[in-house]
């Protein structure tokens, strides 16, 4: 028995990838957020993390380009300085609140260089609590590392299984699951290897989703793009990334899935936008929407400009607004590098 009918779940999933819209991932765990703040000399406290997220979510006009925002457990329970609960603040902008429900990627027993994502214990109750707090979608991130002899079939299998268990529990509880199997960019592997591993991973994930009866119409896939490892000397051009990523998705992702919202994974802001644009501009039509669910590629410049100071809120919001606007254009295949002038002029 599901808390809401499948049709409603499917319409929530479709809304997350509505024309010209994507997702803002702002669900960094406290340790990750602290690391990013510290790199910029920003103090990390419950209050400063709240101020930062409030700055992001009150960006004027953000709702024109952003359908949903993924929150961390701390944030969904916080209120803005004026007392408005964060989920209500988002709803005022027309942005659907979402929640990260995994509890992190931990070393895989027997193969410590690999990871398995935890968080299934007690998940049914947490989903119900998050629904009551206003969340309408959720996220679970599985991590697949490429290296000598890895990923192992076992690593892919356990992560796919956990993603499917999470997705089914979310759908039962009325949340649209964002299914995120991330093949990392870390390493010196070439793009060919990334394509092979992404292909195997997505294949295993959709097999597990099928086995566990997840309704594909009521979910969104959040994959990596097919891209060479960061330390690989041969970096593919934009067209090759777009072509290989699309080929991989066509081979593995059923047309019943309403949308694919990519993670940025450590790509530069502009590269993440250009790659998404190329996929939407070069080849089509696609069976699913191709959009974004970026964390760093939306937030990096905004965080750098904010620096923890309230007088910088305006320039920081301008950075987030522009990146969201550019990625919105990329999701329609109408982005051009000239648009970046709007951001550089500020
Ligand atoms: P990045 O876009 O920074 O990879 O973050 C997206 C995300 O949600 C990772 O889980």
C-alpha cells in the first residue's frame, strides 16, 4: 500500500524535470559542508549553515529554473531568520523540498577501497517523518569507484540492491526517489572505461529496481556523465561526452523513467552546463527529460562570493541565479557560452 496513488507520485516525478527546470542539490552533510566552508575561511556552525542555505533558497526568481531542492536532515528542521520553516521558504518560491535519506557511503567489507551506502535501517519511519516535515522527494547516493581491479561485481550488486530497497520504501511512503548511482571521476581511467562501468552499473540498478517492483514512472535517475577520470591525460571533448553519455543511457534506462537529472561530480561549472546542453542540442528526441541535479556546479561561485557575510548575499544570489538560468537553458539545449557574460559582468 502506498501513501499516495502512483499517478500522483508520477506527476511529482514529472514536475521535478519540468521544461527548463532542474534540481538544486544542497544536501551536503555537516562534515562535507564544513570542509567546503573551511576551504574558504567560513566558520561552520548550525547558524552559519542555516544562513548559507537561507541565502541560496531566497534567491529571487530561483523557482523559474529550479523545481526542487535537496536538503540535509539538519536543514529540513531549521527555520529562516524570520521564523519561516525552511520547507515553507522553498514552497513560497515554488520549489519542492527534498531530503537526503542515506547515511553515507562506508567501506565495503572485504574490499575497503570500495563503498556501500548505508541507511536502510529505520528508513520506513524516517520517510514518514520527512513526509510530515514537507518533503516530497528523496535522494540516496551510491558510489562506484574505478581503479585497478575495481569496481567488483559485488560492489555494483550491493549498491544496486540498496538503491532499489530505498526507492521502494520511498514510493510506499509517498516520496519520489532520486536514484543516484555515481561512478566517480577520481582516477586516471579513460572515458572508455567510464562508459563500460557506467553501463554495467545502470544495468544492475535497473535490474534491481525491476526485481523489487519500483515504479519507474515515479522516480528520477541521477547518474554521472560519461567522462574520463580527472587524472587522465586524454580528456574527451564536449561532443564525445554527450554522445557516450546518451549511448549509455539509451542502452540501460527504460523510457518509462520521466527524467534523468545529472550530478556534476566535480566538473567545472561551465563544463557541467556545456555537457548538458550538448546532450539536449545535438541528438534527439530523447525518451526522457535530460536535466540537472547539481551541487557544486550550482553553488561553488555563490559560496565563494558569500564568504559568510550578510553584505555579500546579493552578489552570491546573483551567482546562483545565473548558474541556474544557464543550466535551465542547457536543459532546453539553448545555452551558449556568450551567456556567461551576464555572470562575468557582475
Ligand atoms: P555534485 O553536483 O556536486 O556532484 O553534487 C550532487 C550530489 O547531490 C551528489 O550526491
